[in-house]
């Protein structure tokens, strides 16, 4: 390295780097380019460091280790699909939360709504059982022939009960889907995706 | 004056030529994101050299660079959905490897002295006292220059890697290194001077 050159134009070395790196402002760049025209020392510096950059860029590279591809692929086989896991986990987590929320909100109403049905169902069941035994006894005593027996159904608002039952069924189905999906399937992996998972 | 004002030196992480019978990076990424991880192998095969060497130039250890390259590809796979498809893949992969390498360097024991680093990397340079710039251009000097870079302290090695091999701007370098642009300038200036000192010093041995 010719030290003489550095001394002739001291203080410009840093500018030479900025110039070569394209980091000078347009004004500074133009000023330094003009300076270069009349400054052999700076020209030599620019030449030297530009050649140095070129030699660095073409520096010999080592070959990658032979097993690198297989090792990477072996690890990737165990990884979930990029981006899918996080999103699907969020979706499943959201489903679980919504399901639990719905259960907390409608759970008591569901039980309460089912009670009239249970009561009504038991009453009808009782009536039908009684009718069956009466008919059987009549047959046993040789009292054949059809003779209608009175069937006393309980008093109930059948339309309201049917609507309530429909609502109960819908909520129950939604709950089963939400909780079942979230709890049973879990987060998807790259190889096995649950039926409810987001299709790509 | 024949020197370009901003020399765009030949990058070592250029996208390999993709012939018509080979899927593009973007097509491979689409397949991987659709749930088929097998085509990712093609990306690893394409860029393993660039990623491995980006790491090696920083850590200076073959086994460690291999581990970092492997980790870089796995992390890239995990974050593939965040990659901008209109950007080239190689710099993105190399940047992951460089960040991992820088983190690894930070965890290492205190820096060695210049003499220790020269000894560690077995730097043996021919005499440069006559016309160093002319000799630097010679093909047989490439390996020695690489070893001279490895003999730099890690923080200076990092700026040389980012500027000369990855061709990043000062702003980009500052973001990766977590320092100011002014500090990048200072560090790069010192790194280049130090590199020259190493080359001259060894040449005078």
C-alpha cells in the first residue's frame, strides 16, 4: 500500500468509501466526482478499494456439507404447514371459546327448557302404558273387540314446546360441532388435517 | 476514470438460473403453502451454498455454519407464509442465516486478539508489499482474502459480509445489526482499514 497517497489527500478515505458504496447525497456525489477528476490520489484510492470489493465478491466459496438437504427435509417433515398451524389454532381456540360461551349462556335455559318436555313425555308415557295394560286385561277376560278407552293427555302449549325443542336441537348441534372440533381434532399438522380444518 | 461510482459487485446469492423444466421459487412456495412440503427440497438444493457460505463467512467454523444453515432453512420454512413473493428468495434466506450467525457470535467467548485470530484461521498470505492491489486481483488470492475476513473481529466481519457479500445499504445494515447508520459507517470504515492492516501485516511477516 502506498502510504504517500493517503497523506496527500488526508481525510478523503472515508468519503471514498461512501462514494463507492453509493451512500453520498447527490450533491456530495457530484462534488466528489468533480474532485476526483483533479486528484490522482483519490482516484487511486477509488481504484484500489473498488478492486478490493471485486476481489471480495469473487472470493472462493466452500461447498455446502453433503447431508444438509436431507437434514433440513427430515426436520421439515415434522413441521406443520407454514402459516396454517397458527391460524388454525386460532380458529380452533376461537371455536372452543365460543362453544364454552354458548354453553354458559344457554346451558341453564337448555335444562330448563327440557323439563316441560320431560314432564309431558312422562305423562304421555304413563297414559300409553295404562292404555296398553287395560287393553291386555280386556283381551284376557275374553272381552274382545275394539272399545276405545279415554286417553287423557296433559295440558301443554304444544307449539311453544316444539319451537323450544327446535331451538334446543340447533344449539346442541352447534355446541357439539364447536367443542368437538376444538377438543377432539386439536391443531392440524402438515400431514393429517382434520375434516373441519381450513381447506387450502 | 473507469471506476463505477457504485460498484455492484457480483453477488454470491444470486438466484440460480431457473430453466423452463424447473419450477420457479414462487411456484414452489405455493406448493409448500398448499400443504406439500416435498418441493421445499428444491429450494434447499438451490440456495444451500449461498446460505451456508453466508454463515461460514461470519462464524468461520464449518460445523457451526452447517448447523446455522440447517436452522435457517427450517426457520424460513416456518415463516414462508410471511415471505413477499415479489422479492428474491436468496437474500431473505441469507439474512435469516446472518441473523442466526450474529446471535451465535454474540454468545461466544470474548474476542480473540488479532494474533490469535490470525493463528486460528491459519492465515498465510504471500508478500503484498510490492503492489497489493494488483496481487489482490489474482485468482489464487481469493482464499486468503476470505481467511483475512475471518480474522476480523466479529462485529467488523459482520459489516463486511453485509456490505460486500449481501450488498446491503447502510440503512439495511443498521436495521439488521440494530445500530445507527452512523455506527455502520464507522464500523465499516474500521473494518476495511483493519482488513488492509491484516493483509499488509501478514504480508510483512
